[in-house]
């Protein structure tokens, strides 16, 4: 077992004696046309970095400029290593920097040719394969790229592509398993702007992506690339759970600046090997990991096409980390919990310098348990797509992090807690340590969404001095020392009779139970209180405990009486998003469905039969209840159902039909 001792703890740039004073790595200070390399260990380092403007830190104005600059340092170096299996006996796929740039140039030239006289809009629907990054960066070089989750429903995918006015689609087939590519004909019919579909690993050479780009030149671009750092590069979908997707308008400057900042927090030396297990349609995989790795001339180690969704990757994590000399990795708390729960595994001999955690808050017990066993502190990131990436982070300075905090704000990303009114208008700034909604300003904040009607929900009105502040939707505070603390998403608050309950009050207690691997608390609709707290749990492998025992554990340890869950449901597996984050929307819908079934059964009873579906096509999910009764009972049953459901705050559609 790897434990942190003076002799065996891996050295990090934060503790190496050769570091020059201040944040800059030796010989890598800012200078015209060069990439600065830093290691941010303190707020003093941030002040030093902010003496410069972003242009002083980057070697070029565009994503393409920065990738080609990295490639010029060592063209033969592996840029991408794609694991084809979690089994170390299976040779990986390796792509050098020279080949990466060649493929980006060829693909960009192809995309430009397809779209003729207008910049292309390239939709990328792929698993975690090198072609996904090539197509995304090539699309951003020639015009706009739009990476899309392959596991969304067809109606959502087509609405995203139509919002992006996609002219090119790069996707694959069921060779890569289930995905939206199985509905390709339907997508093509519903996206009128689409001109060409290119398939990765196609059996038809006429449509094969790699075959198609080989017909186009490399070493030059057949169009004039942008030299405007503020030009839009990527439309990234976020919160895509309805038919009204939010597409974030990302710029070259925003993407590159955040990639630079992330690397400066996690390790920017050129010998870095970064574990890549978050999907490329998510800000974590695309920017926080992939772009920052390539920009700094490091090697991106993709942990199979499925990332941490591949359970063999989780089981073999330490073997993979040792074999490939991984220096940095990012995972969700759920993935970290799964790694920690593995029996008879050792981290001995690893090279990991920075283990970041993001996508949701890290339970305190998980952070401590991981360090106790493996000698590694989990360093929390906090950010969002609308900020081009991260805004706060715990520094890797060789010391124990401030457990429970997400760290201090990063360069050019001031963070404060404020109070806003119901219309998202500024009311006042909160005092140090006082809870409010966290707001961010600075050059990392996006200019808006593709659908500008959504901007008013994000940008805070009436901010002091006309400053453009972004409402992150996260509740938290900033303490007197400048450290940010999260108390959950505002939409995740459980509101019980006007009492606001932080789900973490329940989740962190349940996470302390030895049988619980993952816990998620939500509000279940209630006729009298609005919501009542309930919790879902996933048990550690081999554990046995029942709901009554967990409820008693909560009675003994939940400090706030109003937060005591009224029910605990044990699930074989907690639903996760594609990035490994607990899907609370899915749990809320399941709670809504179960409650509606019980209400309908008690009301309809002997009158007839019914079925329930949840319609998620609108801005809010709607319970659709279809009841079949005798013609003589339709008015009676409809009246009873409306009386029962009107006491609940969720949307319903009640359809009572005469069966005979």
C-alpha cells in the first residue's frame, strides 16, 4: 500500500527544490509568442500571474495555433495514447504530435470544402476515440464544432444540431456499441442544413472519415483561419435534458485561457501524462483534460473509448497508472468511491502528482478515506461550461487541502457570493462567510448562449459598475481567506414547508455508513410541505443493510431535524450521467413517477385501469396519466384525480377515457 512518507511520497513540482520563486517553471516565464508554464500553489501566485494579460501566456490566438506550437517542440512525441482495452497486454493506439496536426489540417480542409463559401458547423457524435478530438479541433479551426453526447434521445440530438445549424456530422456505427448513430437516418431527415455525414471505421470507403481526410492536404490550410482570439470555436451543449438545449458559445481565447489555468494547477511540465476518462462532449474531457494536455505538449492517455464507464478501467486503475506513468487525472466522486471500495488493490509505485475531483462536491469522508489508504489528497475543481472550464481549485502545494472547500478563485476568474432577487437582479454582495449564490466575472465567462433568450437566466442584472457577472446556480460562500465553499445547486435544494435543506446534510451522513458507496438526497413532492427529503443509496459490493437501519443511522447523525429523510431507497445502481455524476434529475423523475403511481392506484382503484409516463419534451417534466374507466364514471374519476394532483407542484396531464 502506498502511504505518504518522507521517503516514498511522489515528488511534485510544488515540492521540487529546483523551482524558481513565484509561479513560473524555470525557463518558462511569459514572453512574446511563447507558452508560459506555471505551477499555481497560492493566491500570491495568482496575483503574480494577473500582472500579465492572457495573450502574454499563450503562443497563439487560436486553438490550432497553440496545438501546432506544441507539436513543433517534439513532432515525434506521443500526443494521444488510446487504450483499446483495460488489459495491459493489449497494445494501445498511439498518435504522435506530427500525425495529430496533419489530421487536424486535413479534416479542417475537408470541412471547409464541404461547406464551400461559409464556415462549417461540425457536429461530432463519437465515443472517446482520437477522431473525436481531431474532428472537434478541426471544426473549431475551420468554423464551429459541436460535440454531442451519443446517448441522448434523437429529438434532443436533432434539436442541438438544428440550433448549431450543423453542415457536417462526424459519427460512427454500432461497431462501437449502442448510441444515437443507430438512428442516423432519422437525424439526417430532421437536420436540413446537413450536407455530409462522415463515419469513423465505416465499411464504405466513400463515407469513411479517415479515408475522406486523406484526400486533402496537410501542412497548409486551404482557407484563411481566424486570427481573432474572441472568435467562436465551439458550441457545447449543457443541461441537455429537454428539447430546448442550451448551447454555450465558446471562444478560442476562453478555451485556451482555461486550459492554461487548468494545466497550471495540475502540472504544466512537458513530461506530464494525463489520464483522460471523461467524455469529449463534456467540458471536463474536452477542455480540462484534452486541450490543456496537448497545449502543454504532454501526452493524453485515453482510458478506453468508455473511460471510467468501463468497470475494468476502474478495477485496473492503479496498474494502468503505474504502467503508463500517469502524472495527473480527473475523476468524479462516484468514480473515486468505486476505486476506494476495491479490495486487495495497491497504489504502490504510481507517479500521480495531482488527483483532481470534479463534476460534484467531494464528501469529506471520501477525501479523507482516499488519502488514508492511498496517500493522495483529492484536490477539488469547481467550474462549468459557461466559464469555459474551472473557476476555483484546491492547489497542489504539498499540504493537506482545506477539506470541504473547492479552493480559491483562479487567475482572471473573481468569485463572490451575492444575493439576487427572483428576476436574477443584483441585490447585494454577501459578507465573508455568508451564504449566497456564487457569481463569477472576468474574461473566462462566455458571451452567452446560441439561443440568446437564455442569457437573462445566466447574466445577473444590475451588477455594480456595469460588470458582467454570471450566476452559476451554485449556493455557497467565500470566506475571509478567499476560499470558496459550496452548499449545492440552488435547484437541488430541498424546500420543506419553506425550510431550505441542503442535500449534503443527508448525503455526507449516509456516506459515513460503511455499507454505503453512493448517496443522493432529493425532495419528493408532498401535498402539504411542498417537498419531503428522501435519499437513494448504492451499497458497497458485498454489503448488506436495510432501509430501516439506514434511517436509524440518519436519526442518530443528521444534525438538522427537518433534514431527516422520510424514506431511504436502496438501488442496485444509482443513475449516473455520461460523465459519472449522480443524475439527480433522473432520481427526481423516478420519485415523481412512484408517487404518481401510488396516488393513481389509490384514486382510480376499482374504477378501471391506468398507465403513467413522464413527458420530458418540455422545459419541465410532465406526469401523463391515462385512465380507462366505464363511461358512466369518467366525470367522477377525472374530478377525483384533479382534486388529488392539484395539491402537488409538478405538472400533470390527466386523460380519462371511456373504456366501455
